[in-house]
C-alpha cells in the first residue's frame, strides 16, 4: 500500500502474500503424432496442417476420422489397406505366404495403401496414453491397384518427405509436446527417412522440450541373418546432431489392434472379386456357396451389407478364412513408437520421468517378427563405432514380450546415455524455466535472488522426496545458487542478467546387475 495515497482518516486493509511463487511441474508425456489421417475437419473447418491437442481417442475420432454412414450400412473404415495374393513358382523365401492346394501365394500389400498413424494412435491410448497433439499432413492417397514386391520393405509413394517435415515445423510454435513421432517415416525411402530423422533431432535440440521416438526400416519383416544391414542403415542415416534427444526401438510388433471386422473381401485384389473367385471357386473344385455369395456381393441392387457378405464367406470357405487371417496378421504388424509413447505416459503417471520405460510389457503386443537373443541385443545396445544404441523389444519365456532397453542414441555419452536421465533433465529445466518467468523485470537484487533460490529449492526437494534425485540428504541431491559474486558479476547486473546455477544428481537406471557367487567351505560347529 502506498502511504502517500492515504488522505482520509479511517481504517485501511493491506493484504500481503503469505506464500511465495512456486514451480509448477510441466507435463512430461505429451506426444505429437505427425502423419496422414482419414480426414481432418471439425464443424466445417479444415484441420490439415494444424496442430490439434486431443485428450482421448474420442477427440481423435471427432477431428480425424470419417463419419459412419446411417444404418444398416457397415461402419466406415478408417484404415483400409489392400492386399494381393501373388502366385509363386515355388515356396517363397521372404515375406508372408500361404499354400492353397499345390500353389504358393505371397501375401503382398499395395504399398500406396499402407499407413501407420491411425493404428499407432490406437496403440498409444491402449497403453495408457493421455494428452497428445496430432498434426495431419493430409488424407490417404490413391491406391496403385497393384501389389508391391514380396520381401522388399514397403515404400509408399503417397508418403512424402516434404509433408512430414512441414508438419514437424508446425510444432516449433508448440511448447507442450515432449515427444515427436512420425509412424509413417518408415514408409519413406532410406535416404528420405534419414533426412526426416535428422530434421527431428535438430528441432529437438533447438526446442529442448521434446525427444524423438524412431522406428527402423525393415523392422516389420527382418531377415534372421541380414537384419543387421537394416540396423547399419539406420545408424548411418541419423547424423550426429542431437543424438541425446533420440531413442529407437526394434523390431516392429505384431499387435491385436485390427480385428476380423476391419478386414474383408474389399481389402483383397483392390476389390476385384473376380480374382478372389478364381482362388475360392476354381473350376477344379467348385464351391456353389462361394459363387452365390460373391455374385450377391457384386449385384448393384443387393440388400446385404459388406459385413453380412463377409461373414457368409467366412462360413462358406475355409480358404477365405485362412486368407483373412494372414492378411490381418500382416496388417497388425506396426511400428512400436506409438505403443512406446503410451508406455512412457503410464510410467510417468505412476512414478515419474526418472523411471526407465523398460522391463514392462506392451498392451496389445501379441508377437514379434524376429526373436532377438541376448548376444544379438549386445550389438544393438552398444555400438563401438557410432555409439548409437537401439532398444530391443524381446520375447522372454514365461514373461511374454518386454521392452528391454532404455538408452538414447547417444550411447557413448556418460551424461546422456539413458532415456530417463535426458527426460528428467528436460522436465526439471522446463519446469524451472516457466516458473522463473514470474521474475522477469523484477529488481535484480538480493530479495529476488533469495526468492528464486527458495522457489527452485522447494521444487527440487519435492522431486528428491519422490525418488527423482539421488542422495542421502537434500544437500547431496541438488544445489541452487544465485547472487552477486557467486553466479553474477557487476556487469551482469548492469546488463540485466540474473544467472541461476542449478546442480542436480539425477538417478541412473541399474542397467547391469552383477551377482557374485562364491563357494564357502563347510565349517565345524
């Protein structure tokens, strides 16, 4: 209260703040998904190339999913990949295949119809996801009406580098996201994928608020022996900038996200039922029931829905059921980045960013395209040349599928080798940074310095008590300094600088636990 403004006799009330400013912890698990969606509009407004904050999968459906047609029509398909059965002269050595009669058929997708973002977001929420950002860079592109090459990694020409880098650049204006994820990056060529990853790491270094979750090309169908070439290509193309802001997981995971209702005969041969009929109803072994169902499905005035015809085909033809099973298995092999974002969110909500998102399962993961042994993981975890560590997803007998690694790409760094260390520092830095903004333009004097020290120390003390910092006492866990002669000079004060020095002892994960066993000689009583 300014005493000079009091001119009339009476009683005046002066209120003083009893509590100083405090540090409010920032959100630690807010992924930003960049990619292609079924559509991007809400209430008549386009949301293409607009970062949209969502809090649930229902929000995602409202903004980015196609509306269902009126009953009794079948629900709209939000993701509809197309697959072909390509007859081979002999048993294929690569890729998925099935035998029908005496013939072998490779099951190959139309590359132009393969996308990952929709199912990755579903995996994210199935694993405990919460707040997220979606940057839709456009709708799905047209199909090519022809299969890809069996055993060759899928490259979708509709997925363009410029689209994804443009969507990434939009996040420069968003401070909240803490993870950058491009599930469809593996649908680019190896060179373009490398460019995108380097752009993501560069932006993370600039923003200092987010880490990048990477998937590895070839992780969907790795060769048991030559898979190391995919790993080498990944390491060669991630560059050398911002490696401590990147983390990669290998291989892809076989999920249960897509169910029988998501795949039907419209997903086969580009919807050409004549090609399907040649397999299900050959002249050598006619199936009248199948012929009737397919004829009804092609009739322009049919009253039956696709779902009804599909269910009838599943009953009438065991071969058709087997085809759908194979296609569904292939379509369910997804990059792990979306699931990992959900696992990280759950870990943060239960404990905090200082807990490693490892030695835990992935909800919805049913299989792995390759089983990595302990010796094989050694080459992923530690690379003597580049130091770029890759976290393995492994199958353990009696335990199931577990995430078995928690390293950043900067595997040779003692400071930033581990994901929880990097994420904890981002969390602490951004929380303190936002809280310190309250003191911008305050007098650069001892009162302000003491207030800042008290505010940050109180916050760090609470993190230490939660187990986020190591040390037997608070003084062992952190220290905060701010003042003339300790962090500032006279010139700093004249130039308007208030320097605050914060030191923290971050918890490191126990990655290697060594048990020592020794025989002891029997002693007499």
